[in-house]
C-alpha cells in the first residue's frame, strides 16, 4: 500500500482552495447590503452578482442571470421561450411589467388543435412537434428591459453566460434526471440527442457540458441586438425547425406554421401591473395574459376577510386551500389574452366580489369543486362585454418546469422574473447550429372552443406565472415567484400566506410543505406530507390528497429588512438547492 504523504499547503493548492471557496459557500439564504440575487442555479446567481459588481443595475443583472439559466437549466427556460418580468424602478417609485409571452403564429385558428373529427388532438403528440411552438418572446423581452430600464448593453450582460456556455458547466443530478425523463422525446430529434444524450442515454451527473452553439447564438445577439434573433439566419433556422422538424429515422411529428413574418412582427408589451392591498401590504403582480397575478390577488382578497392569526393553523390552512379553489374557478372561466378577450379583471379584483366568494366557504369543511362566480356584477361599465366561459378545466398534473429569479440592486430597483419553455425540454426540438430548445407554449391554450383561452392567430396563451413584488408603507417589503405550471399560483399564494399570516421567516415560508389546491377533487402535495400531523388535521376538513406526491415549485425571494439589509432566499431542499448571494455579506 502506498504511503500517504501529508498534505502540503503549496501555493498551487492554496490557489485551488481559494478558487473552490465560492462553490463551498453555496447557500440558499444570504443577508447583507447592496444588490442581492436568488436563483435556482449557482452559475446564474454568480452571473448576476458579477454584473452588479461591475456597476450594472438589477435589470442588467436579471438578464445576465436569465441568459445563464438558459445554459445551465435549458429544460426550463431559454431564448426559445418567453416570460414575464415585474420591475420596480426605485428612482421613479413605480412598478411596470414586461410581457414577452410567446404568441401563436398568424395562421393559427381556433381549429388548430382539433382533428378532422372535431375532437381535441392528443396533448403529448402536440407537445413534441412544430405545432406547439409559439413565437419566442425572450430575446425581445430582454431587449426592452435593457433598452428602457437597464444600464448595460447585450454584449456586457451576455458575457457571463457566453463564458459558461463555452467553457462548460458540471451536470447536476437534477439536470441528468431531467434528461433521463426526456430520453424518448429528445431521441426523436437528432439535433437534441446530439447535445443532451450520449448513445441514447442522459449525460451523467458530474460530466462537463459545453454548448458552443448557444454561445454563438448569444454572441450573434450581443453583436446585432434582438434583430439577430428575429431576422436573418437564426430566424430562418427557427422557422425551418418548426415547419420541417428534423426527426430520427422512422419518426415523424406534426409541423407548425410559423413564418419569418411571425418572428419579425413579434413585440413585447409593457403592461401596467395589477395591484391589491393585503394586511397593510401593497401587492403588485403580472396582469393577463398571465392568470398568475389576478388569481393570487383574488385569493388574497378572499383571505383578507378572515382573522387568520387568531385561528388554529389547520383552520387557516383550510381557508388558504379554499381561497385558492375559488380563485381558480374564476381564472379558468374568464382569463385569456387581453388583446383578444375582455376579461372582467376589475370585477375579479374587487374586494366586494371577494366577499361573495368568501361567503361560499364553510369554515369547517371542504365543499368540493366550485363554480365560477359572477365578477361582471362588480365591473363599473354596465355594457362591458361578457366573454364565453369555458367549462371547468380538468386539473392537469403540474411540475416545476420554468424558472424564477429575483434580483435587487444597491439603488433599490427590483426585478421579479419568471420565464419558461413550458414542459420540461419544451417541444424537444433544438434549433440546429444555435443550441437552444424551442418551447411548446401553445399547449397552454385550451384546445377546444369556445373558451377565452382558445388558440387564435397572434394570441398569447394564458399563463400561470406570477412574479410578485410587495411593499409596506411605500417601501419594498419582499418579492417572490416560482415555476410549476398552475401550481405557481398556489406556491406564490402559500408563501405570502406563510410569511404574512403564519409569521414564518421567508426561508421557512419557502421550505414548508407545499399544498396546491386548484379546484380539483384532490389536492397536489409533496412527498413526505401524507401521514404528517398537518395532513391529518386537514383531512378532518375533508381534504383529499393526490395519490402521487411530487415536488412542487422552485421559488426564489428577496426580503427587504427594516434595518436596511436585504435577505435573498432560494430553495433549501427542492431542485437541488438554489443559490442566494448578496453584494456585501453581513457578518
Ligand atoms: N407554461 C406555464 C405557464 O405559463 C409554465 C410552465 C410551467 O411552469 O410548468 O404558466
């Protein structure tokens, strides 16, 4: 047996240890001063911090983190998708939002997702095909954010992500598991298989993955701005992929109808945020086409009528579950792209409407699936057009595809940003030569008319993304958001409920078991929850759990403390633990 030599602290070893220090320091909670960031990816949080340290503001840092997430978390997000950004501009003391949701190609109609028999097409067949791909909005959204509210160029903010894509990053167990889950979908597309599979199998955790094609795409955008994406060779490659999907031998998938004109006509929208008050907080959220803000805010309005603090915890949680149920019934019935559908948002957010919904909730039992309410009675304009209500949508299984990041800077600007390519791995199609996956966002539309959220040319599918910023006494208090499809809404709502009503510190509010009631006959819960005292207490109200518990969401938050410090908070357990960083750590 070789004799073990004692460890010599040579200059080379010292250097290695110092370089490794940030990795050892990975932590889901950080408190300090200056800027702060929380994301689910260590590299992405580091990119944001780098930009903040170079003098960039929160908007610059958010784009830098997002671009890096596109490299390290490519199955959740990227330039092949879209998203929603809520921004607080400290100097002007106002909140604005950037909607850069994907849109349906102009040629889409309400019949695009029905077959010749008039029935809805098979969901999974549509997902992994050109039919599901919406015109990507991410690059246009980043452009608007930087151009209007940032202080740096694309070239500066994309540099950290280009570095990660070129030099590579270590594949995490979560990354490897996601590829494994997607092996059949990815194997159908040779350009995707080449990037993410080795001999048809997922890259193992610990291997280093480089994505030089994505580095090239980012470099093109750095050089030519958003036009590099929406016209020219990259646009042509996107359209070719959608309209002539390159599939493995013996496989065919339906083609989509996206054109170069669809890409060059794409625009992001600057929208006013929606707002409500909740127990002394001013809460700002994302308006339609996301249902996230409206649904979270309606549920808060319902909850506000209860004195939750004086109740036993199980009763308060029962009411949280029921408030979410009511708000989901209304979401499903009324919300869609506001450029196509006159959704009665004013009524949905009226406190008196919330009172009518609250009146239907028994304090001691679950009344079962709820019907939508009538928000039109609370709309000021009596001639307001009614939208066709959709039938109660079936509750779909939801996971935590998508990503959310939170950034603030030393001047008090805040960005809450959720963006996505929809399912894990989106449509499954990587654009050849450019290394990014195209979304399957159009499957967020209802497949069958009439419904406010049915697919139409140019329309944006209804989302659940809910980036949220809260203020108290006119000052930022906290920001939170999460991935998770429709469970995004309950994760954001429950985190606010845990923090404000149950008085948990934000890390506990995030780490607590998630309970997602979306007006179905069962409630989604996480592994380990069934059988717990908390679960048993809620069963006493008649609540029933989904038989297959699964991890819900991957939230990120920042708390603005009263002493002037900030606390960035990411997941302590879920999605392989997130990374929170601050510019100047408190000791
Ligand atoms: N497409 C979903 C939405 O916009 C997000 C995807 C997910 O988080 O699963 O609501």
